[in-house]
C-alpha cells in the first residue's frame, strides 16, 4: 500500500490527510485530520503547532495511513480513537455503545433546568439513566449535581462495563451503580430524575442512515421498532411508577416524535408541563414530563 505520509512533516501530513478527507466529502475534514494526526503522535493542538516541522517516523506514517483508510471507508473518528467528548468530559467507547452526539446534550440541559427549579431537599437526589450506554448522560448529570447518586441500566453487559469504567475515570464511581435489566425493570423507587436516550429509529429507516451510524453504532441502540416508539412504550410506564412525587422524566426524541412521546407520557399519568427543548438544528430533541404529587 502506498503511503502519502512517508517523509512528510507533521504539518504537511495534516494537510495531506485533510485534503484526502475533503475529497471523500467528509464535512469536518480539517478538524478530523488534526485529531487523527494528534492521536498518532500523542500531541495536542499546541504540540502539533510547536512540532509542525518535525518529520514523521516510518511507524507514525504507517499508523496514520491505517487511520486514514479506516476513516475513508466511513468509520467515525470517535470509533478510531476509542473516545468522544460529551459535555466537556471524555468518554471511552465500545462496540456496544453509541457515539455520544452534541444533540444529546439537549437532554442534559433540559434535565438540569427541571431539576434546579425544584431541587430535592433532605436527602441525596436519585437519578436513573435507562439504557445508559457509555454513561454520557448520567455521568454529565452527576458531574453537575455533586450530591446526587445515579444508576444506569442497560441490557448490554459490555455497555455497562464501559459506563462503569467511564465513571471511575471521571471520579464518579462512588456515586454511581450499573445494573443489567430491561429498561428499568430491576429498579425500585422513589427516583427524582429519570433520563433516557432510547433506540428510536424506525426499523425500516436504519438502512438509510449515514454509514457512520448504520455500520458502526450498535443496532440494539438504534432500532425503535416499526414506528420508532417501542422503547418509549416500554420505559415511560416503568418510569411513571418509579418517579417520586414531583420527579421528572426527560427523554431524547427523534425528528417528529415529540408529540407522540408526550401522548405516551400523558397516558401514563405524567404531566407535560413544558414544551420540548430543541437542539441547535431546531429539532425538538428533549421531551419531559413530571409526576405530580397526589
């Protein structure tokens, strides 16, 4: 295999990689090239700048070429690097976890808004993340609510192991626990805040997703059944039973799903108090409801 990085300086290798990514119609070619070169060399942005003239070693050029080939066939940079930043925190990934996306930060934002309006008093707040994956949502919330204790559930033991490792790496192991079960089936209340980014892609739409999602994210975390609502129909009634009076449920929604989710919440005797929160693209991404005191 020819290697366009052999003999190149760090700066020229970055430029060559960016050009190859652009030619493959990859949107953030410059950023991704910097991340991949930095990962191969173990350098941050400052290091890439200060060492720009240094020539790549043969082993570095070979590793960068392997990364380039993986990216050019559609593997996301986060999968290549094995980690992704979310809410300013770094999360390790595995084959059983989604790559955390900026859209999902909308769920964290709405959950914090609701929680801070009516904080728990007299005891540590209890938070549950149903379908915890890498732990991104739960651990972001624990990072922001220092006295809370969080539980993450998942049917995947691999995902739970990834989330547990991320909790330890972020110094949150003593304030979190991870349980294998179907949605919230193994839990008991009362819980003050329940969050979830469940599978919500209609089964028939998965084939049309981008290569990065379709071929590299776990299908179990994508497939929401024929209409995309299977997970919501399962988890919303469970959440309604577990919530403490005044507790809130916040879930991520796919495009056009917010109204249907609100209908399921109302059917479970949860009060939809506020409109869904839109992400930066204007999609109604986070939907919430509260369990009203008797």
